[in-house]
C-alpha cells in the first residue's frame, strides 16, 4: 500500500505540474496577443471599479436580468467556488487515506454542506443542459463544444459523490446523515469488497483529478476564458458608459503618408483593454438578443463581431508572435482551429486578411444604432459600440467610405451646420411658430443688459424640423411660465457633432466641438439645457475631453425640478392612456429614466403604462449612430418594430423625450396606419397642455 501511495503521489504531482504549466502557457500566449494592441489609458478610481466588481461579478447583477439563466449561473458560480474545498478534501483522501481537511468537530457539517453544494451544481448543470438543448433558447449555441463545460462540471460532481460513497465502503464506515448521497451510493454497492471499493474510489479520484486539470487547460483557450478575463474586463471598463475616446490628429513628421491611418483598420490598432473584451466574451448571445439591428433582420450581431475579431486576433497573434494558441499541440492536431501544423501558410493567410472586409463586413458596421443595449445586457461589460465606431472611423477617415445618404447629411452638417443643408440664417426662424413665447438670443439679452442662467441648446432638430419645433416652443413656454431666465445662440448655434462622431467622422466632430466651445466660452455659458439627448450626452460626457465643462441638463430633468419646486403646476386633466419610450442616449447612456415618468405621473388624468421592453431594456427607435439619415434596406424597419411594441399595450398616446425618437415613432404610427387614433408627443408638449390649460394639439 505504501508503494502504491508513493507512486500515486508522484503521478499526481507530475500530472498536476504539467496541467498548471499548460494553463500558464495558454494564458501567457493570450497576454502576448493582447500586448500587440495599443496601450490603454487608465484613470484610477479604484473604489468605483472595485464596487463594480462586487456588483457585477460577485452580485451577478447583469446575469440576473434573465432570471432563469441568472439563477443557473449563480448556482454554478458560487457552487464552483465553494466546492473547491471539497476538491481539496478529496485530494487529501486519495493522497493520505483516512485523513481529511482539519476542520475538527466542524468537519461533519462541512461534509454535509459540500454534498448540498454538489447537488445544487448538478441541478444547475441539468437545468442549463435543458435550456440549451431541449428548450433550445435561440440566443444559445448548440453543439458539442458549447456544452463541453457542462460535461466537465457534471463529471466533477458525480466523481466526488461516487468517490465519497466508495470511501465509506473502503474504510468500513457506517452510512451517515452528513453524507446522504454518498451513503445511498454506498448502500447500493454494499456487496463490494473493501479492496474493490478502494479501486473504484481511486478510479473516481483520478477521473476527478484529470477532469479538473483538463478543464483548467481548456478554459483559457475557449469561450470560458471569461472566467479569467471577465473580472479584469469589468474592472477596466469605462466609467462613463458609451464615451468615445479622443483621436489625436497631430502627425508625426517622420511618418510616411501611406502609413497614416485613423480608426482601427488592423486588429493591432485596438487598445489592449478592448482586446480583453474579445476574450471576455461568454458567447451567451444576450447582446444579439436585444440588438435592434439583429432583431429586425440586419446583418449585425454584436456577439459575432466579438467572436470574429477574437478569433482573428488569436490567429494573427499566433502568426506574429510564433506562439501557438492551442495546447497541448497533439490534442489539437486535427482541428481546423489549430494553425501549428502549417505555420507559414497560416501566417501568410492571416497577415493578408483584412479586418474590415474579410473578418467584419461593412454592412455589419453600418447597422449599429449605437444604442448600447448590447453593452447593458452583456454580463462581462463588453463595450461593443466603441469597437464598432473605431472601425467605422477607419472606413470614413482612412478609406473615405460612407453610406451615400449619411454622407450627404454629414456634408450638410459641415457646410450649413445641419443635416438638411438648410441655410444657417434660418436656424432662428423656429421662434416664429409662436411669437407670444419669449425666446431671447444671447445677443438680444446682451443689448438689454440682461443676464441668463441657462443656454437653451435647441439642436438642429428643434430649429429646422417642423415637428420638433413644437417641442422647442412648448419647452420655452414652460420656462417662461416658471420664470427661468434662458437664452439661445440663435443663428450662432451649429451642430453638437454627435452625428459626425458616431458615424465615424471624428475629424469633423472635433472641428465642430472646438467651434462650439469657443462660442460657449465667449458667452460665459455655465449651464446648458437641451431637448436633444444626443447633444445632452455629448456636452456632458465628451466635451470635457476638449476643455469644456458645464452643468448640462436634459429638458425633462429641469422640468421635473421645476414641478418639485412648485414653479410649474399641472392643472388640466389629460385623460389618456399613455406609454413612454425611453431614449437610448438619455437612458442607457446617462441613467435618466425617472424624471420623464415623474412628470407624466404628475399630470392629472394621465394613465402611464409600460411596454414590455422598457427602461434599461427599452428598444432603440433606430435613429442613433447617424442612422436617422440612412434608409433601411434589409430586414424590417426598427422604428416600426418599436412602434408595434408600443401598440401592444393599447395606448391612446405614445410619448418620448427626444425629437429623434418622436420622429421615428411618429413615422411608425403612420406605417401602421394608426396616426389618426394614436398621438405622439414629447413630454414637454404634454406638460405644457396641462400647465398652461391649453387645448390638446394633435401630433404632426
């Protein structure tokens, strides 16, 4: 027996060291690939980042948005952490029979708890198998690889329970309440001799040991690399959701002209923290499941983008570094993913592959509305939108490629400061819609020697779009009613630059931003309020990178504050059944969900009903990312799909707090031929009717 135990211990040590070596080797190769990327800036803020780890990683907050899958993952996540103590206990039992973890009188309770945890994990494995292969959840991949981890975990749990049952027989222990499952197994095999039980124990023990080590090596070279990458990814993710990084356009004098490129045209152009995104991807499909483009039949799948770029990075990283991504090599000798068998040919193929074209198509990049629903749904905080826009930047600024309709809008913004190309001199004409409303320009106030508290940023929509002009008038009327001092820039107002930046024309955006900042500084602007969530987001979160900071308010935030202060008092009852559509740039980008709803609930007679997809999971209207100006040529129209979701709750009125959203939803009601029965109005318009006791107006 002593000889057997010695050989067993040596074999265990050798195999464990080999397994850990292979694991370290795989992790080292992935780190080498990630280091090919550009270095990322890190702003510290450790408290906030560790708090995020606690909430998302240990609190499983994002996973629990899908209750069933979330509960399964919580059971596996915490079960797998806790069961490691049981694994250590089993190793001790095999290396030193008759001994166990030194928990003294607490050991029986520990064993009982471990059996409960083991059973819980088995239940989670069976449930997960059912969800993937029986229920066939659409967002989940099927196939052998997709379920391999379930096989690993199930084998680990069963081998523990069976091994413990055999240990009871081997050592002649009586059945016990502390090991109910192992006792049942022992009773079922009570006819075995002690020697036979010992042999079966070691069979189970070695199955358990080898499975753990194989699992360890498998994890970093599969989608389960998220076990390592996800906590790092959550820690490093942006503190300001959806914020785009600034491009430095200062040229290196020694750089050749043909080498100059903006955006991401090669996988190495991504920043290192973005590359961690690729390896953190769980392939759970939650991002694609909520993507408005994917849901309406477009080419785009956020998950596929992550997977394809990850695989490309792995292949190109192997070609550049010479380090094979797959170990042990013999185990992958016959797989299509292994490039080690034909290094030179593979390296040539990978090096010649174009990131945009061969790996990711232009159609995929064009389909993104930048709504961030994918990012909100992602359990590991992957930032798909920034990755897509970085590639858009390369297409637009380096290759000069852009959708013709969008290109026309961007050129109009460059020339006239608005997407329609209408005269700059006409920007102020919207005031003529209702001359009884006092809407002064800064220049007019200056001549009168008066000051202002807020700059009202009207936006191109509010200034030029007939429907949106009514929103601007209603908001200005409410500011007059509340006695708030404000001014507009008038014809000096340009474009916020959001469309240019999101579509990929960073150079134009920076020109616009610098011009706006000069105007803000010249007029000593300290507070900005706007009806446009896109302008609200870019002024609040992205202009500070260019040296301008101010208090920025969305009009619903200010209106809510005015109601709370008693300066606005809703009086007239509006007896309507209303549903509210969340703007992505107001909600998911900035967390503003309650003020619009609080305003609507303060209006007498109004019945607010929520759509199935609402708040954080509200579906995009389809206008974001510059797509307001592009025609949808594939699949169904996003705005119509969103309108159908609104109609499902049988409202008389659909409301929003964004001129883009309102336009898209209004077009949706026309497409569904219900515009005569269902009005579409901004929150400010509805409030103005109640506060000013006006006749209800019909949306255009």
